[in-house]
C-alpha cells in the first residue's frame, strides 16, 4: 500500500485548468521529487495534500484512507520561508510543535540542540529580519523537520539559497533522510537536485500539468559529493530533454 496516492486529480483555479488527470504514488519511506516548469502547478499539488485546496476531480489517499478522513500526517514547508517576523527564530521553529499541542518550554528544549546541526547556533533569539535568506530558509526547513511527521512535503526548500549553501543543505538533507527515512515529496525545478536526492522523479508538463514522465534514480546513496554514474548522467540529460521539449513536439 502506498503512503500517498493521488488518483486522476483535476484542479482548476479561478477558471484556469491547473492540474489535468494527475496520478502518482509515494511508498512509505520513499523520496519522490516532482519536477516541472515554473507555474505548472507544483505548489498547487502540495496545497491539495495539506487540504488548502480541494480537487475538482479525483481522490487522494493517505495510507489507504481518504485524505479528508486521515489524521494529519504531513509536515509542510511552503515555497516562501513564511517565518513570522515578530517571532524570534526559536519561536518560529517551534510553531509546528505548538500546533501539535506541545508546550512552548518543552518545544524549545526539544529544538535547541538542533540549532547547531542547522548552522544556526547562536541565532535562537534573533528575529528573521536579522538573518540572511539562506539562514531563514534553514530555519523554515528546521521548523518542518522537527515536527517529525511521517510525511515531509518540501516546496523548493533550497530555491532562495546561493549555490554553495544550497549544496551544503542538500548534503545535509540527504544525510538526515538516510537516517530518518521520512516519506518525502520534494517539489523542485532543479534537475540536478532531483537526481541527487530522489528515489523516483515525476516530471510535469507546463500548465495544465500532466505527468509526462517518471524516472527511477539508479545510484546508491550518498550521492552528493560523488561522481554520478553514467546512468545518472544520462538520466539528467533525459530529464532536461523532457522539460525542454514542448509537449506538442513529442512523438
Ligand atoms: N488562487 C489562484 N487563482 C488563480 N490562479 C492561481 C491561483 N494560485 C495559483 N494560480 C495559478 O496556477 C498556476 C500554478 O501555480 P503553482 O502551483 O504555484 O505553480 P508552480 O508551483 O509549479 O510554479 C499558475 O499559473 C498560477 O498563476
Ligand atoms: Mg511553486
């Protein structure tokens, strides 16, 4: 049974068709990326999973049960860091735990040791505006991951980072994922990132998004910092090709 299953999802927003007959599945402990051009409907797909949007057609199953009848299983990192500017970093990080009913003092005690891992040691009492973009994104990722939900939904978590910080955070996520094995859905438009981190990759067409390809990544982990296998290099090329070929030209 899949941890997550989307079946024939159709979605329109303000009369614009956004998702067209999208079906996908994610196994328990699997790392799946959704790759697609900007504006195709990737964030909307995640917003369906957190029930911020309702599909017009199709159904979503979580552990075999309809989404609307399942207990909340998702930790969600929205595309923009969405930190609350009036809350100190530590109080931003515990937000998800507070929502789960953990008392603030207990939640702070739980997250404090993680600040070093996230490269935010000493910034617990700072406000978001006092941090760089990369640091804010790490704080947002931390807020998502400390919730320790069985499923992590990450919407372009490294999008705003400079190349070096991005590589560093990808390595960090790879290590953490290998240890924790959360069921993970990563939305990205970065081919290299998808190949580095995923077990499988779904490729979406431009809007209205349909699934135009699905690939499994052959390489063993850890992958980051190592040379890709010839198969993975070919996969990167195939992914780029799929993304760059207008759908109408496909034979
Ligand atoms: N509330 C809304 N009303 C109308 N159109 C929307 C709304 N939200 C998003 N869209 C449109 O839906 C499309 C998909 O958006 P989104 O899921 O954010 O794409 P992506 O994350 O792939 O860049 C975009 O063209 C966007 O303009
Ligand atoms: Mg998006």
